């Protein structure tokens, strides 16, 4: 990035999926893959299964609602204004029963590129478990086998 960026409220590349609606506020393309930031509108009933990252650090900042972050030894009910940082190699899951919004910063992660790739996939490709596993691992997302 050679100049500043200004992304207005409601702006940024957006991806609307069944469980959440993501707005990319900072693309990893602009930071040599070092950093990306996504504003995530979690729809009621949101659930992201247990996974970890080998390289990526995630920082969650809650803007609206409550998000339960589930770790092996405990769970955290993050509320408006709370920040939760998840370093590499920490297994975690997330749940948001009522819906909410959060800002997620991905260090050493290209989550925005992952979202972009998902947006071009067909329903048949989403059903291909081997393809989904390979794609997730390409973007440093590992779940239980």
C-alpha cells in the first residue's frame, strides 16, 4: 500500500454467507500478507467449529452482541468492547446465538483471500470434503480429522 485508505461504514469488499456477512476493511493484499481485518456481522445461530492455526493470530473485538469463544479448558463470553486474542496452536470454536458484530484482525493470515476463494465456489465444491480441507489448510485453518 502506497497511500492511506479510508473505508467508510458499511464499506469494503463484502461476502454474505448463511451464517455471517463479512466486510473486508483491510486486505492482506495491501500488507504483504501480514495483516487483514474483517468486520463480521454474525447472524443468529452462528457457529464455527473447533479449529486452530499454525501461523495465524486472531484478535476479536466485539462491537455488538455477545460471542462465546470456546477453548479446551474454558469458554469466554465476550461482550461489547471486549477483546480476545487467540495465538497460533490454540484450539477454539465460536458461537453467537443472538447475532452480533465483531472486528477480527488476522496477523499472518490471508482470511480475506480465503473469503474471496469461497465466494467463487459452487455448492458441489462446498460438498467436496477433500477440497474444503485442502482449501482450509492452504489458509492455515486446521480442524479435527
